[in-house]
C-alpha cells in the first residue's frame, strides 16, 4: 500500500494568523484585567504617561462577548467592522485604507504604461558595452523603487525580464536577483517615504508622515552602497570564473536561450522619458508638500493620485505606446484591487486593537495592562536595548506576517505606546519596525515576492539562503547601529 504523499509545509495565511490572534485576545480578556494610566499634559502639548501611574480597573476581567449590539463594547464578530471604520479622514483605519487604495490605483496606472519597463531596457542597451556599469545603475534604480514606491511583488516581472539578459552578459541569475529583488528590499527597509511601510507605520504611531527623513536618507544611502558593493564584488567574481556560481548548472537553461527577447526590441520613446520625469517631479512635489506645507495623509494621497493621472493622460495622446482611456481605467481598478488584501489586513488588525479596548492610556483596557507588563519587563533594560529588542521582535513576526502594511497594522498599535513607556521615541519605534519588517524578507520563505523572484530565476531557496546570509548579517549590524544612533540623538 502506497504511503500518502507528504504535503509541503505552507505557512498560514495572514488572515488565518489574525483569526487565531483574535481568539487568543478573547481568551486573554477573561483572565487579564483592564487597566489605565494617569496621563499628564506636558508644556509642549504632548501627553505623557508614567509607568508608575498604572492602576487596575476595579470591575475585574470583563471578558469579550461573541457579539455585542450595543455601543459600549466590541464583540468578537463586531471587531472587523469596528476596526475598518475607526478613525477619520486624517487618521486611523479609514484614512490608511483610503490612502492605500488611491496610491495603489495611481501606481497601477503608472506601471501599466510600461514606461518603467522600457526605461530599464533602455538602460541595459545603453550600457551593455560595459556590462559592469549597468549593475550599479540598476541596483540604484530598484533601490529607489523600493524606497519611493514600495516596490515588492512587481520585481518578479523584472526578474523574468532581466535574468536571461544578465546571464547572456556573462553573469548569473543570482546577480539578476541582487540588482532587482535585493535592491528593492534594501530600499524598502531604509525608506524615508515608502507609503506602504513608513507611511502607514507613522500614521498608526501618530507621527507626522515623512518626518525624520534626513536620518533615513543617510541610512538608505549607506545600505544601498553596501548592497551595491556586494553585488559588484560578486558579479566581478562570477564574470572572471563562471563555474564558481552556485547556480551555474541551473543557469544553463538561460544560457541556451538564443532567441531575441522583447526586451531587446521594444523602443524607449520620448513619451516614456517625459513620463519618468513626471514621476520624479511628482515625488519631489510630495516631499516639498510635506516639509513646507505640512501635508498629511489626505494631501499625500491626492498628490500620488495626481501623479498617476498625469502620467495616464500623457499616454492618451496619439503616438507610440498609446493607451486607451478604458485601459487606464482598468489599470486603476487593478492597482486598487492589488491593495485590497492589504486593506483587509489593516482593517482586521485594527479590529484586534479594538478588541483589546483601544489605545487610549487613560481608558481602562486590556491593551494598557499588556503594555504595563511588557514595559515592566523592560524597565531596567537600557533604551538602546529596548529598541534593539523591538527590531528583533519585528524580524521574527515578519516570518508570520510578511506584508509590510499588515505587520504595521498589527504591531505598531502595541509598539508605539510601549516605546513611550520605556523611553523610546515613536520615531525610533517606527524605525525598528521598518528595518525588522523588511530585511528578513531576504530569506523568509513566507514572502511571496521572494519566492516568486527565486522561482522566476530558477534558484532553490536553500541555495539562496546559503548565498545571501553574509549580506543579511552585515545589513542587520548596520540596522542596529542606526537604531542605536537614533536612540542616542532622541530621534523624533
């Protein structure tokens, strides 16, 4: 009798994880009492909470009902709706969800025009006489894509496009993944304006959007240069001795492809150049609006939408690569649709916060009691140690919740006030989140963008982990150093 085939391990879906977390919180609510802190108003107008001011509510553990039709409490089945509808146009889940949908639609229009694809192809054609020159330029471009646009799953298409070209230039498929996926992850991790990572985390932590950009820009430059140097070192080594590549055998499939691909034939036009300049101008407009005019979530979403519409209208004009109005509308819908999973996660994760009683330290809640317990455990840990622990906690959670926006929605409501209690600024809490959330995506097998990129390049996950761990270790050290500096300078 044949033995049943063992099914490969599959990590649970994010929504499955959130469901079990919600059940866990319901159980905790029958055991852990609600508590509150005394809140003092500082001279700067900010609210300050002292750990010693914590008090347990007299009524004891409330317990969470399955369903509650009233308005005083939230039941288990009420939590998703309450989570998705909490907040307003300027903050909370409503603002973040609307922001994600509009930005996703805008980027859907931009990517559908093909201007980014053709720009990358044109760059390769112009530098192919000196193959080593194209690598740092592409690494820089994809790092900027991760930092500005939050490029993630989109890199899979570029891996499919670039692997045959990079292999034919004398390198290997690992090099192609380095200049695309790894570069975008590095930019994503150190971003100063990524709307799907930093933007959401800062919004939840009630930190001004895009604030603290100077330190993050320095961090982005450092990690990008380190990743670029590693890529060039490896590429030169493989160019000189191709047999040293861990994927030399599997790359034979790409080396045997002699047909000219569409990447070699599609023209980069003046319209594409203008579109990319418009994107650059739009990004600059966002930065200026935030720094000079104090734009917040609503204004930033409008700026991104205007950028997408401007690029789309450019491609309505007659000429090469023209796109119909109906196609642009479909692209906008597709872009919005691609963010629906993230929107659902944000809303339901916010519902978990509601289940715990909310984030107001002055109102009795299970959340406050849990924060008090965690803060008490870290009370005698130096601030730098607390910030580093936040980074490692986020890194571990990234295995289970690889979505940046989902992890922000799940962890920042807890990490931001925890930082307040242990003396870590909310800006540092966001920094620990974004670095912990992103860097481990270089190895976690639950990351769809990583596994998709490796699959497109025909690279085994175990082979990739053996190759990439030294670079990941260096990036973790750099991340810890920047977190330490941020704590010492009171990064806010």
